[in-house]
C-alpha cells in the first residue's frame, strides 16, 4: 500500500510541524482514520498507519518528527481502545526508545504518549512492565523538571494499574515464557498473569544499586507498592534486593525515612509468616493425632491393626511418616487435610517462602557498617531473627560474635528521620549479645535443629491443651506402630550445628579489642561455652591457653577476674596434666613479667585459691619453685605466696590445716611448703610460726647469723613483726601467756627482736614482750634446745611426729648457701663491669683530671674514702641515748678504711636504712640505730 493511501500529505506536514497545535490537529486526523479502519476491521490499514508513524516519525532524526510520531501513536492507541492489545508490540517499543532521547521535549512527549497508551491498554501494559519501569527509573533523575513531572504522572498511572490488576489480569494474547524460576516463589502467587514478579526481580536487583537519591526514592516507592499487594508476597524475594535497600539508609532524610518504613514492614511480614506457620504446624499435629486415635479405635473394633489396614486413611498415615528417619511430615499432613475440601480462606503469610540464610548473609557485613543507621537496622534484624530463625542464627554465631561484640562499646548517638529519635547502638548490640548468648545456652549440645523434634516431645505436648495432651498420651499407649517413633531421639544425636571451634576463635580474637566491654563479653561467652561443652573447646594444646595466660596482664581488673575464672574452670574440669601445666606457665609468666607479679600477683593467686583447691595450688607451686633455677625469682615468689598465705581470708582453711601438725596431712603439707619456702628465710620462719613449730623456728634463727643481713631481709622482718600484731597471729600472742606450754615461742620472738634495728617494729615487739616478761615468765625460756628437757604439750610436733626437722634445717642451710653464692657472683660481676667502666672513663678524661685536680697531700686511702662517699650520706645519725654497747668500735677505725669485718655494725647501718625506708616517718621520733663516729671520715658500711 503506497504512502499516499496511508496518510495524506496534510497529515504528514502537520506531524512534522514545529508547532504543537498543528501536530495535535494532525494527530486527531490520525485518530479519526484509525477509528474508521478499526470499526471496519481493516487491520492491514491500521498496521500500515502504525508502521508509517513508527518508521517515518518516531525513529526520525528530526526532533519535531519524533514528537509528531509520539503524539500520533498516542492518538492511534486512543482510537483503537480495547483492541490496542493486538498492536502494542508495534506501538510500545518506539515510544520507549524516545525515553532516552537527547532532546528533553522528546522525552517529555514520550512520557505523555506512554501515559495515554497505558490508560487505554490498562492491564495489557503490564506485559511491558519491566521495560516501562526501567525507562521511568532513569527519568526519575532527569535534569529537566518538565520531564520529571511527566514521568511522575506516568509513574502514578502504572502504580494504579499494578495495584489493581497485577495479581488478576491475564493477557488476551499468549503469555511469553518466564525467564525466572517461578518455583522459588510463594505458593499463593498466580502464574498466568500479565505481570510477573519473578521476571521483574532481576531488574529491581540491578536498579537497586543506584546512587541518585531521586532514583532511590522512585525505587523505594515501587517496593512499597509491590509489598502492599497481598498476593504478590514480595517478601519472598527480599534477599534479591535487601543489600541495596539497606544502603538507602545512608541517604538524606526523605529516602531514609521511606526505606526504614519499608524495612519495618518487611520485618513485620516475616514475623507474621513465622507465627502463621507455627500455628499451622501445631494444628496439623493436633489433627494428625486425633485422626490416628480414630483410626486406632476403628481398627480395634474391626479386629485389625493400623499397620495391616489397606484403607485410604491408613495409607495416609503411612505416607505422612518419612521412611528415611521415621519423622512425621507435617507438610504432607497439612496438604492432605485440604484435599477435596477447597483451598479455604487465605491467611496472610500462608505459603510464603523466606530464605533466612540468605538474609542473614546479607545482614552480616552491615553489622560493622560505618553508617550508624545501617548498623542499627542490621542489629535489630539479627535480634529479631534470633527468635524467628533460631536454627539459622546458631549456624552464624561465630560471624555474629565477630560483628556484634565490638559494638558493645560503640557509643553513637544519632538522629533518625524528621523527628528527633535518639538511639544508642551500644544498647542494641548489648541486647543482641544477650539474646544470642541465651539462645546458645538453651540449645541442647547434641541436637540437630535442622530436624524436627519427636512428635511426643515435651515441647510439643506443652503447646497442646490439657485435653489434647491426655488424648495424645492415651494414643501413645495404644498404638504400637506410633510407639516405635519413641526411638526417634536417637536420630537427633548427630553432629552439632553449632561450630564451637570457630566460635572460640572469634571470641579469642576479641581479646585484642581496645574496649573493656568487648573483652569482658568474650570471656563471658567462653565461660558459658566451656561450662556447656567442656570437652569440645579450650583443650590444652589448641593454642588458646597461652592467650588466656597473656590476658592476665590486661589493664582491666574485670577482664583479669573473668580470665582467672575461666582458667580455674578449665583446671577444675581437666586432668592433673592441665592443672600442672597451668601452674608452670603461670610461674613462667610471673618470672618474665615482674611488674605483673607486683601489681596483680596477689589478685591472681587469691582468685585462683577461691575458685580451686588452695592446698593443691600451693603444693604445686611449692614443687615447681623447689626446682626453680632462677633462685632470685623463687625467693620473690615465695615471699609473695607467704604473704598471701598469712593475710588473705581465702586461705583461712589452709592456715588451719597448717596449724594441725598432729595429723599426717598437716605434716605432709608443712614439709611440702617448707622445702620451697627455704628460698626466703623470713618466709620460712613465718611458716614455722604459722604451723606452731616454735622449736624449729628458734633453730632457724640461729642460722640467720650465718646469712648476709641485707636491707631486703630486714624489711621483711619488719613486716613480719607488723603481721604478728595483726589478727592472724592472735593465737600466737595468747600463747605468750602459757610459757610452760610454748617455751620456744619466747625464744623465737626475742631472737627476732635481736635481729631488728631500733625502729618502730623493734619498739612494738619489745613492748609486747616486756608486757609478758613482767609477769615473771623469762625464767621459763629454755637455755638450749639440746639441754632443756621440757615436757611438750600435745600439738607441738617433734621429730617422732613424722617431720624430720633436722633434715629440713639442713635443707634450709643448703638452699641459703646457694643463694649466698649466687649473690656473691652477681656482686663480682657487677664490680668487674663497674671497674671496666671506670677505667675507660679514666682513660678518656686523664688530661682533664690532671688539670682539674692538682696534687695534694691527701693519701690514696683518703681519695678512696672520698670517692666512696659520692652519692652517700656524709652525716651519721646521732647517738641514741638508749643504745647499749658497741659504740667504741667505730671510733677506733682510721680515716679512709672500709670496714668489712664488723657484722654488728653492718646490721645496724643496714637496718637503720631499712627502718627509715619501710616506715617513712620521722626518724627522730623512734629509737635510732647505733651511731657511726662522724669525726672519722670515709667510714662506709657494706649493705
């Protein structure tokens, strides 16, 4: 057919005209022609006109011609009316092509043309929904306001059509095959409608990544519309676009508000879906058991068993039991109930398929998002899923711990939406952590949540009414076949879905977190997991134990306490090998980190003693320290252990056992501690006082005369005197009133008094002994341990009691000899180093020294004395009025002579320094040490 016969020259000129009015008039002529041809069924003429409008106008290079073609196609659609469905394949594509035209007027007229086409075609336009949606999403961010306005008008029309006809309208033409797998969609969604949600979802997943706020607002509005249509069940496809939708929360207020509202609706739908399915499941169970009871009664009346029955009901019962594991297939029961009875009333959430696993996987990265709103939303969803999808959450616990625990100390206050809504992410994270903790705690260790529990479990019976429960129980007793299901619990003892090892790794990794709350929470988790499954986590060789030991150095006291609680829990539930390894490694840690021993040593040991067997701890420590090669550390450690033993309330029971040397257990405990306590003389002496082995303590004091009396030793004696005045040694002070029963106690305390310099400790002990000696008891003090034959009362041990005190004394002397040898070697090494340093310094500064110090009459000894006095006190303390004897020796010492042969003087000088440093008070207010003759310069006493 020629062009002349298709459109007249006047119409062609009008469609190509620049003026809109002339194009509109030409379009009305086209509408008149199409209406006539359509009425007379001349389809060929109609198609010819449409083809002319498409090829010569819509696809023309001239913008005015394209505008004319668009208005002509719209007029043709209006003329065709309901018959336009057959021609949409020719009309829609060229109009959609103009949506992307460079000319803004063409884009606007394309919107106008599509609006008229959609208004006429109505439900048929849904066949091209994806293409129209794609074009509109691009125009939503158009730079021209007129184009935006036109796109918004078209958008409203399409939304109305979708809302009204998407679930009901079936095209009059053959529906194209779906490219998406509809089998994964909801059961309730129709499959033959013109609109296909599965076919649309891939496009939505692609467009959801848009960054433009106008496009995002357009997408959110469409998601809201689609979600509001009940039969579509958009929530089933939520994983396909959830990730991009969460990103919208970082946009300005309008988009964020709409997105938050949509996400809240989705979460509410998921919650409703879970509730509906749970109700259907419970109803199916009730119906199943009631039908089973009826079948059982019918079979009994007929003299037949359910197992041999061949009726339809019996077949139904058998088919509803899974042949693989004997579990009841409740879905099969539910479906069978509705057969032949109609579909029934539709319930929101019925038949909805939700992929909880995919949703949780999408939420995981957003739990650590830098956008507070995204992070808070993800945390809220996870918190809901802990209740809604327990099985899925359990499998994701390691990843959730890594994401949630760092947020426990993340305090972020932010403003939500257009109204002020202050929320703290920390609180949400704390709630998630608490609920997840509770979920794991309540989950049985050896169950597989992927399997349904046995039909007769207490959980199911508790959800049934009392009447139904009695029916079920009676049925369980009558039906032999169903009683076989009672063996089902064996099936559930399969692999635990909870990954303990990965969870422990995630928790241990949190020890590096800077926030105290996170570290405390991770230790609480480990405590719970080990108590729940002690054989599955924290083995001695899994690499976790060294990390727990290192955590003892943490700055937070709460972290250290929980770490100690966990270590104690591990030790109490493990074999002796683990406990011994723990004690050895703990002492190694103290040895390498002396600051930890000083600052936290007491706290650590006390906490362990309160959680574990204190005697076992001390015995193990004693065995290890007895073989310790670093004797300096051994001495310090024994000193700390002894102080804890004497003063702390946690070790009161151990002190009571030490006092009872009548029993073999007490003797063995004393002997075990004594051998390692020998590394520290004062600790050994105080151990004897604590065990009331006063005779041996007196013999120990005789050995002190052979020791090098250092400042540290005098300080320890000073502290021991203070302890004697404490409530711990109340029994000892009362025993002073019974000298005939405890004669060696006086000798011990007087010997201690003789070791002390005249200080506050000396005065305190002297006053105590003077108050007792005034009662006339001094004559009862034995003159010698070998000549005095005093009847010992019951309770005072002798060699025959099982403790070989002479061997212990020999061991003490041997250990102290080793300490003296090591101390001398250290001093010699230090002296050689200082000498070498001085020689090097003297060689470098020889010329300068000659010019600075001219020759004088000073003797070499005087120079030596002067050099020795550098950095020391030149003034000696004043003579004490109550000092008795020993003052003339220093006066006979010549100037510049270093005194090394007077241990009495060494004791006084060192002890005076110790008294001053230990008490920190005014030295003039207490007795002073023996004087040093200040007229004799250069006298220095070796400490």
